[in-house]
C-alpha cells in the first residue's frame, strides 16, 4: 500500500514535467491546452488523496518514501521523495495553487500560450518536487527548476520594466540560492554523513551536533540565502518589482508557493540541524523582520498607488510575520509559521489573480483612477474583499490562526516586537481596506469612465471564477478547521524546539 | 677566480632579463621577436652549463630540441608579421589596437 | 686562459644583447643578435659542447638572423620613433624588472647548486646520436611534425590569395 | 653505452601504446597526400575524411580504454599512460572532432586553403595527447611547443582579415614569452636536481619521478622553487589565469571561430591536465609555496574575468572573458587537489561539461557569423529565438550550462567543485567564486535576453531598426550535432551518472 502511495507521489511530480516535455515536442495547441489541464488536475487529486491517507499520528516521520539512483550515489545524492507533517501541508498548497494558476492560465489567452503553459508546468513540477524531496540536493535542484521559468515568464510576458525586473530578480534570487546552496554543502561536508539525505543528516547530527561556531556561520549562510529568496528586509527589493512585472499565473505560483521554499528550508533543515546556530541569530532575525519587513515595508506599502506594487509589498510585509515566528524558536511559533505559509500562499495567489482580473476590466493598476467596480462586477468584488480580509488576518480565514499562533509565541519572546507586529496588522488593514474602497466603491476617474463605457466590464467568467473559488474555499476551510493540517505539523516540529516551549499549548486552537 | 657554474648562471639570468626588458619596452614587433629569441638563447646557456658541470648529456640534447623549435617559431612568427605588414603597412606595436570594444 | 675567454665571450654576448634591446634601428638590433650568438657559441665551446656551438651558428646565425635581416629589408621599416613610453608600460616594466633582478640576485645567493663529479671530456657526435635515436626518439619524431606544420603554416600564411583554392 | 642498455631502451619504445596519436598523425599526413593526388573537384570530401578518421581514432581509444600500458614508464620514461591521460585522449578527440565540424561551417566562407586546417588541428590534438602523457620535461616541452606553434598558425589562419592577423601576432608574442619563461623554469629544475645515479643509470631532473623525489627531500631548494614557479607561470598563460589573461579577449575575438573554440576548450583543458599532473605528481612537496600562489591566482582570475565580462557586447570576447572566470573556478579545484584527492575528478567533470556547453555555443556562433568573423555582438542575436528556434534553444542550453543553472550539466560541475572546495576548507575562495557566479549570471542572462526577450516586443513597438545578419541555415548533420550537444548537456545535468562512472574518481 505504501509503495503505491510512493508511486503516486512520484507520479504527481512527474505528470507536469512529462506534460511539459510532450508540449515541447510539438503538440498542437488544442491538445496542449487539454493536456496541461489534466496535468494540473492530476497532482491536485493525488495531493488530496495522500493527505487523506496520511496517518493521523505519523507526522513526525516521513511517509511515502521512495528512492531513485541518480548515478551520484557516491556523493550521497539520490532522488529520495517523501512527505512528513511539515512537507504535507506545503505539498498540498503547491498542488492547490498550481491547480488554480493553471486553470487561470488555460483561459488567460496569453500570447504564445503553449510556451506559457509549458513553463508553468515545469514550474509546477519543480514546486511539487521541492516539498516532496527528502534529499536536500534535490530540494535545491527542484527549486531552481521552478525558478528558471519564472525569470523567463517575467522576461517574455511581463508588464512594465520587464527586462529590468527579470534581470534584478535573476541576480537576487540566484545569489540567494547560491548562498543557501553553500550552506547546504557546508552541512553535507561538516556533518560527516556523506549524504544529502535529510533523514541521515538528522541521524548523524543527533548524537553530536556541529561545533557552535560552525553552526553560527552555516546558519548565517542559510539565513541570508533563504532570506533573500523570501524577501527578508533589506534583501527584498526584487520582490515588488518582480511581482509588479510578472504575468499573473507566474506571480501566483512564485509569491504563493515558490517563495515559501526559503522558510520551508529554514524550518525543515536549518532549525533541526543547527539549533545552536539558530539561537545566535534569533535576535538579529527578529529585529530585521520586525522593524524592517513589518514596519518599514508596512509604511512603504501604505504609500503605494499601484495595485500590483501594493500586493508585492504586502507580500514582503507578511513574510516578516513568518520570520518573526521562526525567530521565537518555539514549537508554537514555528507551527504558526507553517500554517501562515499555507494561508498566505492561498490568499496572495488569490489576490494576484484578482488584481489581473481587475486590470482586464479597468486597463490600469493605478488605484487613484479606479472606482465603482462593485456594482458592475459583484462576484469579483466579493472575492477580492474576501481575499483582502484573509490577507489582513481576520478570523474565519486560515491566516488568522497562523498569525495568532505567531503572536502567542512572540509574546513570550519579546512583548515589544509583539506590539510592532500587532501595529503591522493595523497597517495592513488600512491599506487593504483602502484598496478595496478605491477599486470597488467611490467614483472612477473620468478617463476610466470612458474606458468602461466603451468596454462594459463583465463579471468573473468561469475561467476566473473557478480558480478563485478553489483558493477561497481552501482559505475558509482552513479557517474553520485548521486541525486538518495543524496536527501533522505539530508532530513534525523539530524535537529541539519542543523543549524550548515545553508544555505550551499546541497550535490547534479550540474547535470552532 | 675560477669560472664556475654560478658565473654561467648569472650570465644566463642577466641575458634572460635583458630579453624580457626588450619584449616589454620595444615597439617594433621584429625587435620584440629578437628579444624573445634572446630569452631562449639565455635559457640554453644555463642548460649547457648545468649539463657540463653535472656531467649529464640530457641538457645538451635538450638544447638541440630548443634550437629546432626556436627556428620553427621564428619562421611562423615572421610569416605572421609579414602578413600583417601587408595589411597594415607597419610593424609597430601601437598599430595593434584594432581589437577593442 | 679559459677564464679570460669566458669573460670575453660573456661580455660580447651581454654587450651585444644590450645593443639588441636599445638600438633604434632594427638592422642594428639584428646585427647585435648575431654578435650575441657568436658570444654564446664561444661559451658553448668552453662548456665542451662544440657541436652545439656549431649548430647554433649554423641555425641561428646562418638562418634565423639572416631571415630577420631579410624581412627587415623586405618590409623597409623606418627606425623607430622615440615616443614616450606609456606610464603603465613603464610601471609594469619596472616592477617586472625589479622582480627579475631580485630573483636573479637571490638565485646566485641562495641557490644550492649540486655539481656532480668532475666534468668529463666533451660528448662526441656519437653520444648525441645515441641519445637522439634511442632515448629521445619520440621527441625527434614529434619535432619532425612540428617542422612540417610550421612549414605548412608559413605556406598558408604567405601564399598569394589568387592561388588559394576556390570555394567549391 | 652498452648494447644491453640500448636494447632495454628499444624495448621500452612501445609504439603500440601511442596507437591513437600515431593513427592521428598518419591520418593527418594522409590528408595532405589526398590533396596532392585527388583532382581538385574532389577536395571537398577531404574534411569529411578528416572527421571520419578522427571518429575512428576516438572509437579505438574508447574500445581500448583500459590499455595494458596504464601506469608503466614507456619510451625510457618519456611517456607514462594514466587513467587521466585516457580521459584526456577522449576529451581532446571529441573536441577536435567538433572543431573540425565547426571548420566545415566556417572555412567555405573564405577563399583559403582548407586541408591544412584539418591537418594542423589533428597534429595539434595528437601533440596535446602526448603532452598529457609526458613524464619527462623534454617530451613535455617539445609537445607543448608543437601545440603552441600549431595554434600560432591556426589563430592567424584567416589571413585576409587584419584583425585575425593582429590576434595571431599578439598570441605569438605572448605565447613565445610564456614559453621562454617556462623553459627557464625547466632549466632551473634540471639544474637543481643535478645528476642522480640509480642502478648504474644516470637520471636527471627532467624526469618527473626523479624531480618529485628530489623535491621531497629538498622542499626548500630555492632553485627548484623558482623553477617550479616559472613553470606554473607558463602553464597559467595557457589556461588564461591572472595575470596572463590579457591576451585572451583579443585573441579570442580575432581568431577564426573554430579556432576560438579549440583554444577555449582543448587548449584550456590541456593546460589544466598538465597543471594537475605537475601539481599532483611532481610539485606536491612544494605545496607550502604553490597553494598560496595558486589560491591568489584563482581569486584574481575569477574577479578579473567576471568584472571584465560584465560590460562586454562582442560575443567572442565575452566567451573569452567568461572563459577566464571558468579557469578561475577550475583553479580552485586544482588548489583543492593538494588535500582532496578526488578534486581531479571534479576538475575533469567540469571540463567535460564546459566542452559540451562551449561547443554548443560556438556552434551557434559559427552559424551566425557573417563574412567578418571577428565582429559579432549581442545585437546579432536579436530575433534569433523567433527566426531560428532551434539555434535559439541550443544557445539557451549552452549559455545556461555555462552559467551553471540547474538542471544543466554546468550546475553539476560547479556543485562538485564547490563540494571539493568545502572539503579542502577554501572558504575565502568559495566566497569569491559565489560572487563570480552571481556576476556571471548577469552577462549570460544578458545574452539570453538579447536572443529571446527583445524580439518579443508587443506588436505596437515592433518596428525596430535592428540590422539583419546573415545566418547560415544549419544542415541536417549540423542540427544533429548541435542537438546532441544540447541534449547531452541536459541529460548530464539531470542524470550525471554515466560520466561520473566513467571518470576514474
């Protein structure tokens, strides 16, 4: 039974990649679109099935393990796949957002649609691979596989400044990825395990961890490497620019899922393997994230006039909460981060998608020009409002539980920073609600009135409505029933952290 | 004072340095090429001296090879210089600055 | 006597080498090279390598310097104008030269020279032949190929364009 | 000299051991003969004969990969076959095959003699193979000079172009200078060792084993250290390491494109093969001096190469300057090989990935060059992806692999080098290498960008005055070869197993 599931896991990763290959082989456009649709649906179904089958008390260990030789066995590199309690939610996230982004792309009518779908499929395959990899070499490998199409998509289908944006993204993200690669190699070399296999690395370092100085440096490498990928202040400048220019599906997948790679790496690899290193960096990280990401970026977001730029900055800001949660070094905080990662991934993907839908109807991203869309497109307005509320962290949406857990952990760590974080929520409420008000209510500018008179805006069609509903449903479901994921997350949290917050409440809140 | 290995070595080194200076400072490619030959010859003096004072023949044999190679190098080098002269009408180093971007 | 001869040949080689490096007229430089070679050939004789001296004069003085002179006449280059050196060239030359001088000095000061036994009588032609056709047979063959490609190269580089193969 | 000795020398002259080199040389001679006896209209077949002959030699080497002469001193100690030498043979043959293929694209555009080109390429390749096998400095120098003189001719081969001749002259002067410096180093080493008598046979410092033995007992002999440094300096010129990198951009730009590829791949690989042999088998006891020197060289090379490449728009110069930085990364592997034995494998793996990627890129460049071979800038690549998706794809794979982007082979090469550097604890060098890779992303990405992104401007802004350049349409064979190169690059990145099994790790 387990081997069947392992094969299903492999199948989920292989389907989009094989589909991309087939499309690259010159499939006619009509079939290519259908094939792509199937290739987005299959992983989502498999992910749901694997989640459903996941053992209730088995979050701590890896399941569905499979191992494939790569010819680099002598370096301890094998394609080892599996899911544990932390990987499972993110795998689900990747499958869900991938499905939504894929469905949206199918109907987007982009120029050169075949190439667009092909790149998106490669990205999807890479994303699924990232979170299913037990081998940290392939963890990195799949990340790059998903990253390269992003650059190309920004470069080809991007909006304003796409060349500059693609260039800047490429350099920042490659630099970050290389730094983290160095950190991973350092772990490999220093651990003496002769293996990139995370399970074996954990076993090797369980008896005797690395020397504290080594841990300090390696954690620093990983922190700033991964930090760049997750847009840790002040290494974030690529993010608003890149998301501003990226086509919607690419932005959905990158901001929603790929960006979580860095946080996932910190939680899954850096925290359990380098506990002493985490201790030495905790305060620096907390200050950077708290002051930089939450406050500074919060105020910058307030000043944005461009909808997509605003979303980009707000995504940078929300990453601040995740970093704050990690810097608490407690089980509850880290668990909250995982939950928030999933929730934020869903909500930011929803918002990026709807922002493009708004653009289709108004032909502008300028908030000052817009207005009055609520009467003409009520469904779009409702979805956008829901997405904004989720993003702010209102109850009933998944984000709420994640942020709540982080705040609880943060209170123990530093009440001052908790105040900063709460202030951040207020800031995000201000800009979020202001944007909703500007877009959907109040009078539009005269120019926009003319445009809308010529092309009366239609409400969300099914091509847009279906992905939006999928994402929204997931957000709401997790908002009312976070145990669906939080139990397995709790079980998988690093053992070392549990002792820090021994006896603390679990992430699972009271039953709704 | 008996002339010994160090004398030959010093002579060879000084000749080598002279040739090196010539390569760096001269502007006429033909003269530069002569200076390069001077450097090779300097090396052969040291080689022959080592060979003589250590009583091994290999160094002397190596001189044979070096002389042959140097002759071939001169032939090819002069052919290139002449071909370039036909195109540019000069053999001065300053003229070699067209490859720039 | 041998000492005197050494100093004579050495100074001949050195002074004419300086002439190569400083003379403005390439013809003078070539003649300097020729004199320098004569000095070196004399040194070879002192080093019991008369055959090498002979080959040196034959190949270098007879062929190489003649070739140089021939080319100089052919190209009819004017004597070099004395242009101020570029600053970078001067700095590089000074640095390189200083390094080399230091190297040369320390070479003579610090080198531990191993001298194995008394120099025997000079090798004869037979010795060279034995070496070249037994131990060093492979390099000899290779040098043959080297000369062949050098010859081909000269032909390729100097053949008149109209004689070249037409594109087929 | 007794008859017995002569007999033993004759017996050690195992010509069969050098079968591939001899076959190659004979084939090269055969080409000249064919040129003489064949009627002029049949001369166009000669390049294909050359390619087939090289393929046959390659096949012979692969079939006899485990020859019985491995590790034995042949030719009285002049030659020693090693597993790495076998890898080098295959490497050089593959490279020369591809260079000959590039020659069939570029040479017909000129009215120049053609057969000589293939002849010289083959002789130079054979000399490189001997160079890597040589175990004796006389052999070493003769082989090296054969290679060098061959390259003088090849670099200035397009003699109708003044820029090519200028590049040839530059290469000539600097190459001869480096040869002289290296020669002086060899002489000093010879002098330092003096005369060694073993079992009644006289040995000298030309022999690698004898020299190594001497250095082990006298690691602080000044003469020997000076000699070793001069020899390493001479090799540093061949690989284009700092401060001997100045010739690279000019010569790469001026040389005919196939020759540029030959220089970039074979010459560089030969330099590294020699450097690895010298460092690991001869100069090992001088690690105290060589490690700092080589480390500084590596750091400076990476920095210089990448910084200079940043603003480069001429693609041949760009390949040269970025090639300098690749030499820098490889030097890290050489430094690491003092302490981590398998670093040699990592360097060779990197070289193999470099061969595949560079040849793919040079192949595309060969198809894109117009009548003037020296002038090819990034502007020529606009519209490439749209008009010639195949060439665009090959270019993207090649450039991406050079930049080290997974899942392409170049990434695996860099990864192995980084692991090696980590095991050797070369942290400062690693930091510099990472910085270099990030910089290199900038200019490689610029290349991809000009091939892909500019062309797909929205239709409204389409009418650009980008000049159109003649693109030779690849023949079926050309497509096949370029496609194979790209495919191999991709497969090796995803599944590096075959090559890593094949290399003697």
